[in-house]
């Protein structure tokens, strides 16, 4: 009997110990759970627009340890109220010390309204007690995208470009409310470098052609994040400039604010996709090639690429799979063009045709000038589209549409493209020696006398006037439209955004103290755009309209401490008989800079030196002992 009692007591003790251990594990697990984050994922503020409920989520500012609720422009009217919705079993909410049950209404909301927001758990534990501010945008429509796999798309490190999701789209205009509701066939991340940043660019597709924000109906659209562009306007400026310079198809774009599953993502540019078809590049996909110059390290599986005899890489886009015969046909055609490009008389040694019979001078001149004016660091090497017929008797290469201009107007990762008073599209070696990606074709076009005449004609008759309009009117108009949204976007992404830009404006800084406006750097970045374009216009007008006599000065900077993965050479077009200015003073701890010398004469060249001929100069550094 005693043994039985002892055994029973032991079992009770073991069960009790297990329960206590389990309770302890649950307590530890509960304590380690991020209840605040978990609660916020299920918390929404709901507002009714045109009878439809819009769900919006709080954003937690980790640096300031507070909350913001971003509202679209159309919420900016009077008597705004929002319904607070959450799972009451997870805890409770108090706003300004007033309990808010699930379904309670927060009313009398104004722009920049400030509240004290408290989250408490079922056991009365305070999860969070922080300030919450409501910020309402202005002037811009909002795209509200609800994707099916919210748990995947909400991940901050979501980078899977091949992952495709479905969902729904609602567009709210800036004043009246809902102007579009559509089912999304596809929603995915797009882009190359920009796809690796936290603020993602996206591609959206519909089941049928849809008109968006006054742009022609189509199935495919892109959302450019402009994450590397502190002014937000570079892509918009260039697309509009191209559209004003030609009757050929160029993509349109409109500014929007993006919400993904209720979470504010910031200021975007909704653009038409580069593709063949109705309301786009108006050629048949069945009997035309669409070609894109591409970087050698960005080649992907299941795509067709070819390389010309001189090393220019193209991706071929064709309806269906590209056959070996078609691949050989287009390779032979491109080599024929290349032969004419690099011949002294502009005539191909392969077909005997002059360059003007192989490429369309008008479209290529527009394309060339758009790249030159913008100072695009991808000029002649990537995101450069062209198209031609499959019919050998009708094969002629047309340039366009233009695309991808966030790395422009001084926001560039290569010094060559940062100087507006240089004809960068005429420079063939735009990357370091040995790099396969060079500006072969556009540079060769400039060496063709007839093509240069076409450039002069296009610039003086069309582009100079349009560039004046950009500087005098367009930029300020865009800035006025996006100012509020740019401020909210800067808040949403903080100083992280500055790390994405290739170049920061001189003297740019974020204040240590201040409200959410302290992250706003729009004016400094726009000034950088204006300064670049103004200097570029002055230079091109002197070259093409006034026919000034320029000397080309090639300035080599082969300092051992500079990143030679990028071409550190800079070119200057200096009017003959005038002084060179703007030579960089590149200094580094541990090195002594001895200035620049002419490679031919050995004479010293510095700011103020009179230039009367083309020359090559190089910088000189000596490592300190």
C-alpha cells in the first residue's frame, strides 16, 4: 500500500512539475513575443469612400519610437472620422486615455492631429504607450493594392522578382474618391538594382486593357519607386521631354501614392510599360524584334541574348521563342549596322549600305539627345531599346522607347556623367578599360557627319525650346504637385533614402531635432536637377546653335585609392582659347596630390589654364612615407 501511495505521489509530482515547466515556458515565450508588432499587424483604421471601406495601417517609426497614420489626399475634407478595428482578444486600445473598443469611431480628425496611443494586453500589461500623428497628403491620387499573400509581401526584405501575386486595385483621386476598381492578374517586384532596396518597384497586370489616370488602356503597367532619386522627378521629366520631341511612342507617367495592404509605401511614378502592342509601341509582336542593350552581368535564364562582333550585347524580345534562324538573322543585321557605324565613310562593308539606310536617323537622334541631355549613366549600355521588322527586305533599326532615368542629371555613380558641360554620349569608353559594357554605338553615331547634322537639326528646332520649358515651368509645376507627398515619403523612409542615392547635393544634412519635416530634402535635390540641366542647355546651345569651337580635355584620375570599378576619367569641352575650370581636387589621407600634367607636353594644367587644343591630362599622387 505504501509503495502504491509513493508511486501515486511521484506521478502527481511529475505532472505538477511538467505543468509548472510548461507554464514557465509559456510565460517566457509570452514575454519574448513582440506583442506590439503582432497587435499592429491586426489593427486597421477604416474610412468609407464612395460606400467602400478603405483599410489603413499605422506605421511605427522605429527611430523616433512613435506612430504615424498616412492618409490619401481625398481624406482631407472636413469632419473626417475613422473606425478603429482590431482583435479584442489580443488586447485593448486607449487614445488620449479614452478606451476604444473594436469598432469605435475616432472623429474630428484633422491633418497633423496628435494623440497619445496606448496598447495593453489581456493581463493589463502595457505593450506600448506612444504618440500617434495623422498625416494627410495633398494633390495626388492613391493606388490601394491588396495582395493575397500579405504575410509574404509585408516582409521588408522581400526581393523575389520571380514571385507573382494576385490581388485587387482601387485608385482614389486627389479629391472626389474612387475612380478605378480592378482585379489584378499579376503583382510582382521588378527592376534590377532598385529591386534590392526596401522601397520596391512593382509591375502590375490586368486581365484586360485598363485606362489609368488618363493614360491609354493597357494590360501591363509599372510602378517606379524613384528610390535613388532624391528629387522624385527625373524619370517624369525625361519621359515628358521625349514625348514633346517626337510623334513616335514614348511612355507616359503620372505621380501616385502607393498603399500596399493598407501600409503606406510612399511616392511613386505610375508609367506605361515598354512593350509592343496597341496603345504602346504600335508594331506587331509577331513580325518585329524588340531589342534592348543590356549589361553582361544581368543576363537571365530563359532570355535570348546575342553579342555583335564588337562586343555590344542585346537582349531579343519576340513573340514566342526565338529560333536559331531568327537569332542569326538579327545578329547579321546588327553586325551590318555596326560595320557602317565604324567605317570611315559610313558605309557597311557587309551590305554596302550607308548608315542612314540601316538605322532611322530621326528616332536615333531623339534617343541620342534624350540620353545626352539627361546625362544618363546607362547611356549606350543598358535600358536602351530599339526595334526592327523581321522581314529582311524591311529591316531598319528604330530607336526607342526611352526608359530608366533615375541615375541622371548629376545623380550618377561615374564621374564622367556628372559634368553637364561634356558631350557624354560621344564617349565610347564609358566604363574602365577591359569592361565589356561600353558606349560603342552612340559614340560611333556621333562620328558620322550626316548623323551629327541630324542632331544639330533636332536640338535647335525642338529640344532647346522644350528644355527651356522644363527649366522655366515644368520642374516648378511638378514640385508644387508632389511637395507634400515627397515630405511624407521622406519621413516614411528616413535617412535610409539618402543611402540609396548615387550622389547627394552639396551640404545636404538631416537635422537632429525637429518634427517629421526634418527629413524633407526635396528643394536641395531639385536645385541639383535645375543646375545640371541649366548648364547642359548652355553647353548644347553653344555646340549646336552657336557652333562654338570646343577643345576636348580628357582628365584621367587613376589614383590608387579611387574605386576603379567605375571609370574615374572626366571629360571637359572647353571653348578654344578659354580657361578650363572645375578640375577636381581629389585628396586622400596618406597621399599628396601634385596636380595635373599634360600627357604630351608634360606641362602643368590647372584651373585657369588656357586650352587651345584637344589634350589628355592626368592626375599625380604620391603616397606619403
